[in-house]
C-alpha cells in the first residue's frame, strides 16, 4: 500500500507540475490552456525519450474523475429554462450543423474504407465543437452582445446533442450495430432511462440541494454536490451508459435547484484539477510517430471539419434571421472539436469500435483546429465584407433584408388558431420525414433477405436485380411522402410569411418581399428536416446518394430564390424613390428626418426605415459606402442618400459622402443600429 501511495504521489506531481509549466507557456503565447495540457501529456507519456514518465493506468483512472466532474459542470450550466429560451433559434442551427457534420464524417469514413461503426464514431467526433475553446476565445477577444448570446445558446443545444450521441454510440459500440431493430430498441431504452431519471430526480435532487445550501456550509455543499455527481454517474453505468451521461444529468438536476452558480463556484477548483489530468491523459495517448504516419489524414480531417462547421453553422444562423456578418462570425467560431470528441473517442476505443490509431489522430485534429480558431474568429469580419462585395447586387439586398423579415416574425403574436395550424403543419412534416426514413431503413435491411428469396427461384445469379427491384419499390413508396414534405414546407413557409408580412390593402406592397420570404423559409424548413434525415439514413444508403439528393434539391430551389431576389430589388428601388421624393419635399429646413408612416408604407416589408444625417464631424464624411463596408460589416442596406436636388436612389457605394447627407438605412434593428454606430463613429457591440 505504501508503494502504491508513493507512486500515486509521484504521478500526480509529474503530471501537474509539467501541466502547470506547459499551460503557463501557452498562456504567455496567448494560446488556449488545453494545448498546454495536451503537450504536457506528450511529454510525460511513453512515446518520447524524456525521463518524465507518469503511470498511464493511474493517469487514466484519475482522468475518468475529470470526465465526470467536467460533464457535471456542463450539466450545471444547462437547464430546461435555457433550453426553452434558445430552442427556436439555436435548436435549428445545432440540428443543421451537427447533422451535416455527422453525415459528412460518416461519408468520409466510408470513402476512406473504414467500417460503418468507425465512420459513425468519426462523424460524431466531428459533430461537436468545444465549449471550452469557444468561451476562451470570446473572452480573450472581447466578443459580447448578440453574437455571444447566439453562440452560447447553440453550445447549450450542442451539449444536449452530444449527450444523446454518446448514449447511442455506447449502445452501438457495445454490439447493437446499425440494424433498424437494434437502433429502435436503443433509442427506446435511452428515452425510458432519460425520462425515468429526470422525472424521479426532479422530485428529489433540487429540494435536497436547496436544503443543503440553506445550511450555509461550503464543505457540505461541495460534498453533497459531488456525491450527487458520482451517484448519477454510477446509475448510468449500471444501465450500460457512459458515466459522462450520468454526471451530466446529475449536474442538470442540481442546476434546477436555483443554486447552480454557488455550487459551480465551489466545485470549479476540484473540476479544474481533474479536468487538467483528463486532458493530460489524452495527450499521453498521442504518439508522434503515429501522427507523422497519418499527417495527411490529420490535415484532411481538419480541413473537412473546418469547411463543414463553417458551412453548417453559417447556413443555420443566416436562415434563422441573422445577417452575413453575424452568420459567418458564428460559423468560424465553431470550426474546432474538443472535450466531447475526446470522450466519444475514448468510448469507441474502450469498446473496440475504433482502431487505436484514430484516437491520437482526432486529438491532433483538435490541436490543429484549436490553434486556428482565434485566427478564424478574427478573420470573420473582413471575410464577410469581402463576400458581400462579391455577391450579385440582388442577393446583397436580399441577404441584408432577410433578417428584418425574421425579426418581424419573432415579434408576431398570432391567434391560437394560427399557432394550431402551424403546429399541425410541423407535425405533418415530421411524419413525412419519419416515413421516408422508415422506408429507406426497411428497404436496406430487407434487401439481403429478398435476394435470398429470389435465389430460391433461380435468380441467384443476379442479386443486383433483386436489390434494384426492391429499391424501385422503396422509391415508389417514399415518393408521396417526399412530395408531401415539400408541399408542407411550402405551406408552412407561406403561413409564416403571411404572419410576418401581411397584406397592406388594395395594393399589396408586401407581395415581393413575401414571395422572397416564402422561398427562403421553404429552403430553411427543408434543410432543417432534410439534413437530419440524410444523417439518419446515410448508414443504410450508398454514400454518394445523400450528397446527390441535396444538390438536386438545392438546385430546384435556387431558381425561384433568384427570381424572388430580382423582384425584390425592383420593389426596393421603387420604394426608395418614393422615400427620396418625400424627404426632398420636406426640404432642409425640416431638420433631421424621423421615421414616418409614409416611409414605412413605401418600403413595406423592408424593415424599419431609419434616416441618419451626417454631420461635419462624422467619420463617414469624405468616404464611400464601399470604403466604410457598411453592408459587409453590419448587414444593413443604404437605400437612399438625400442631398437636396442630387439625391441618390439605391446608391452603388462609390459616391463620397458629404456633410448634411441623409442616409436611409433598412434591415433588422440590430443591423441598422450597428450601421448607425459605424456612420457616427460609435464602437459597436460584440
């Protein structure tokens, strides 16, 4: 026993001292601490000829404590109240992003010749971004405001998706496989466990924690909270799930007590110590020789991850109503993987679902993307401005105004009948996509059986014919549901567009914006339903079928989107002309203009038309809109420049601004506010 204690003390001393020195170095270099922990793991690990060796068994045993406490802390920050608040926006974004990454990762694994289980674990590892890295990067760069709230809300939903993936992958890696029956049983068992645990826990845990906190004894609060953490971890393990799932649930239940802030503050030092040991233990598995042998794979995965995350998050954020700037900044913030990916990889390795080389490869990908994340966040603003300049003018206008329409939609207070219709349409969409998934899975699972049956009748020499006939039947059965999903998406988009942009009377001035909004909402709805559908069905389909279907679907929708954007541009030009005439009629003696009813009617469906007068001291005077990058940096559009007799409608952006110019801005309230600050030289939030 004495020798055992001496070894433990030695291992802890080596691990924590080297980790402390490495993280201090990385802090001086302005790099995330997790990179220092990983480097410390490489140094004390068995793969480098450095006379500092920590016992791997001890390190990994202690690292499991780090996983449990880390997941408990994430659970503390998660709450059902927060989930309800962020679900309408962050839920859609996370669903699109995680499904796309899971789908791409699985397809990439299959394309590399990996097994189905390995490919599934790869997709899951690529699907979840690092909360730790993003929070650290935002804090260092002072990112606040709407962007920070949006990103942190999405991280909450991502954590929930990661927990569900972890539970499903544990079951699949244990032998349930990818069969429809096995997955159905796994999902049902998981749902029963979650409902039972949360339902029973909500009755006891919050009350118990509140009673403990009322004692006002810090040590009792820490002991009780950590006890709940490990108790739920043990409960999850007894049901065959990861201890991480149980710790997360324990943290979420403690968080429902209302004392999550005080508990989190007390548990934080203990968590940080064992979390450091966890990351060091991850680094101990990094073999530089393995990384060198698979350097091409590391770079390929890092590139695929970065592109997939940026595309997925940017698309989701834009479709939920943010401009190009916010969307791209959010997308480039998520281009990394971290602690959840390590946990998923360790589960796959312990279950034998992945080969040993994949773990250090994933850790290397995390290190690469962790290093690039701060650079990507800083480059997002200039890149968004460049992208905006290269877009066709009609799409520039459309992109800057779409946020105003979604903003109106969020502020709509519809009748109970309206919301009942929307819920009915959403339910029909879920049923249609669920039916398509069921048909695909059923056909895939029964194709071998049909081939054997046809072999009994002398058709064994042509198994491809059996599969072809069965898939043709499957397509025939699924086609009505696919058409139904498209029609329901159209009806749902139309209903939402009418709520956001109602008819304005005998002359419907909102018709053109409404048509553009309908097409965009239809695309958003189909992507929100279609990408998860493809992620679920991809293991049962040829790996190129999903991308081909997505390309065909988007190609069919791009044409009406372009037509709507072109019509919208004409609508904005006509409305801007009316606004200019009204401002000219008021004359300079009228003073600074204010938003009026006539302006709103002339620009129906274009958001809040806000006039801004430039003074002699404005930093915008003497510069052009292109030089200021008003649209590229704020997503607002200048539709009118009023300078007396030489007013400009829909300016090109090459005209130097002059003192006394009145610029009419349109777009979402956030975009217009940022544009006003830019024109007046006021620092913008976030």
